[in-house]
C-alpha cells in the first residue's frame, strides 16, 4: 500500500517559512525597522492573543483571527500570517507582510494610513479595503 502525502493548505510548510523569513528580513531592513521581527505560527499566535480569555471569548477570538490576512503585535515585533488565505498566493503574501511590517514601523498610524503607505510602497492601487477584515 502506498501512502501519498498532500500538502496541508492550512499550514505553512518549511519552504513557505523560508520564504517568509527572507521577505521579513529584507523588508524590515528596507523599512529601517529596529530589532528582529518574528512571524509566529497559528498555535503560537492564538496563544498570545487569547491567553487571558474565557473559553467563549477565546472561541470568538479564534474565529475572528481565522478571517484575517495577518496581524501585528507592535509591542513584541511579532506578526502572524494566515496560511488558509495566503498559502500559495504570493502576491497577497507579500502585500500582507509589507502591511504588517508597516504596522510595526509606524505603530501609531491608523489602519487607513497604513493602507495608503502599503499601496504607495508596493505600487498596487487595485486593492481596496472591503471592510474591517479583508481586501478585495
């Protein structure tokens, strides 16, 4: 009997992590971000974001996190990228890394200001903010 392995589309594999790490290092340097930026996996991120919540709050928060492209924690220079949305969508992956790094570089800027900086930096003006959580 032969066992075939199909890549899990809900997690980043080693090749993805290598690419993500390289992009974060290069973009962080270009943006003059001080200190090392770390990208956490799903489990690590959810633990950091929900550690002091009730079970119901935790479930609601995890459901909300699953709808995001990514998030940044400016206090700890960490970001999280959603593999369910970004795996094998390299243009979205790059845009999201740039976006989250801009949050770290400019922690006091509004989401709208970050979006404007992202558009200028990546040179794409075909993405518009659909709502609080996703891009079109």
